[in-house]
C-alpha cells in the first residue's frame, strides 16, 4: 500500500512539474497586442469578409495558397521604394526592423512561429509595399508601375485587403520606415510619365526638377484612405494609431466623444424605424459636417451623414466592428452606429426614404441588398446597453414619436394613408359616418 502511494505521489509530482514548465513556456501577454484573429461568432456570419483575396500583410495569412503571386509584386514595390531615396539602403531598413522585432511580434494576439530572418523579411516586404502603394496612389504614378494600377479592379481589391483586421502591420512600423526614407524634408522624385516603359529607373532624372513634397505618413493616409480629407488630421494629435484599420476607426469617430465622467444609462429605448418616424412628422436630412457617426436630432429633424455603400463596404464595417469588439469593447462607436442603423433600417421603404433624401448612396444594385446589410452585420455582434453612444438620441426620437399626437399621426398615416386603396377606404368610411349622422338628424327633425 505504501509503495502504491509513493508511486502515485511521484506521478503527481511529475505532472505538476510538467504543468509548471508549460507555464514558463507561455508567451507573455503584452499590452502592445492590437492585431487580432476574428472571433468565431463573427467569422461565421460572413467568412469571406475577413479573408484577403490577393495579398497577405503580416503573419496570419503569410504563405497561404492563392496569395503567393503577390510576393513578386512586393519585391518590385520594394525596389521602387528604395529608388525614392538612394542615400538609404536595405541595411538601414532591416537594422531598424530588427530593433523593432520584439514589439512587432507582441502586436499579434497569437505567437508568430516564423524565425527572425523570415519574420524581418516579411515585415520589410509588406511594410514597403504598403507605403509604396499609398505613394503611387497619392502621386498619381499609375502609368509607371506594374499591372496592379493598370487594372483598376486589382487596385480596389488590394485596397480592400489592406484594411482587414487580420492583415495588418503595426502602424509605428509603417511610419518608421516612411520616416527613414524621407526624413524631415519629405521630398521624393516624381516619375516621368511620357514613357511608361522606362520610368521606373530614376538614374537619369534631374532630381531638382522632379521632386515633390510629401505629407507626414498620417497625412498620406488621410489623402489616400479618406479621399483627401486632411481636416481630420487634428484627430490624431493626442492619439496613438495601432494600424490601418485603427486609423480608419479614428477617422470615423464622432466629433464629440463619450464623457467618461457622465453617468451610464441603465436602460436603452430604441426608436421605431425610419418609415414610422417619418409618419410621425420627423424629417430626414443629410448632415453637412462631421464624421460618419455624427447623427443629430433637433427641431423635428434627424440629420444623418451620407453613407455610400459599395461592394466592399460590408467587409470594411465588419472589420472595424471586429476591432472594437476585440480591443475597444467598452468604448465602442462603430458597433453602436451599426446597431442604431439596423434598428432604423428594417424594410425596403426605410431604404427608399433615406435614398430619396440623399443620406444613402446604394451601389450594390438592389434595395433588398442594402436593407439586408446592417441586419447581416449585426449577427453575432454584442453591444453595451450601459454607455450606448446613441442612447440620448434614441430617447429623443422615442419621446418625439410617443407624443400622443405624433403617435396618432403615425398610426393614421401608416394604417390608413399608406396606399391609394386605404385612402379611398378611409374616405369612404368617413363619408359613411357623415351620411349616417345626417340621416339620423333628418329622422329626428321629421319626427
């Protein structure tokens, strides 16, 4: 019996030692983590919205089948990028990436298994590709580069791919490489476009006649990713940008953020749909200023910023939403916007009203597709009732709608004046009541 107990104790000791060893092998949880794998509940809603179609950026999709052809393009872009400042060479960039390696690895939610050499080469190729891609777009040098910019469909798909949450490099890497290349002067040679077959060679270019000033890297992103809206630069004054998806989230943040000292709301009273609100007398207008999330209600007018929906809009919103759920779960704005829009837009009539007012521009083809988009995005999404950003707006809309006259007006309009036949029926019913009253009065008089 004693021997058996001794053997059991030894086995338990060995198991405990093994578990403690696994504790030691666990990678540390870093505060630098900001690039995530999409949570399963979100991925199941629309798997294709999170997968790159043409190009991998970073380690999560590195080397995957179907994305290998872009490796040659990355090398060409790196070669082009190096020619923009020939005072710098590959070693200058690689040395810096080597210094950043630990922090870059810590940016990813999962341990990156690549060895140091392969990892640093991946960061160099991907980082310089992204910078060169943005530069070519900004400098309008489509004629002097390979087939990507000669085929607009590829250009759009790559833009979509570089804005996927799983397809990111840390922003400080892109900004750092950009600053190494251009320093404080931000001057780059500008390609000649007269002969597109030979313009990638800068050797014979007179630099004094062909230089162009560049903005900061944040400014470059504003020019390309937000279509020249440089006025949003002030949003980044006291803000650390994590990566390109986080950059877009920051651009879309409302003008007035949550007040952390303001008491949280314990309840949330969602308003009815766009159609019902219009029936109650609320007017809809396009918000002229502010960001996408700046929705306001005053004097019976709901002002909503214009939303242009294209083929990749759903993917973009889903990735922004995934970032908030993973990194900003208690400070969400995109999530709250999507939830509110899903509440407001339920039927095809809701879409038609907003389209008529110029609030939405639908390039998807059908009204049904647009009506479905927010409902699809919201599947698998969780939001915080306490601190819901549009809570006050929802209360204002609900209070307006629930005012007795406004509610009667909405019911009357929706139930009796929604189409010509109901209008005719309503008028006929009123006439019948009037005739009945007249007949009753006449009968009393004759008696």
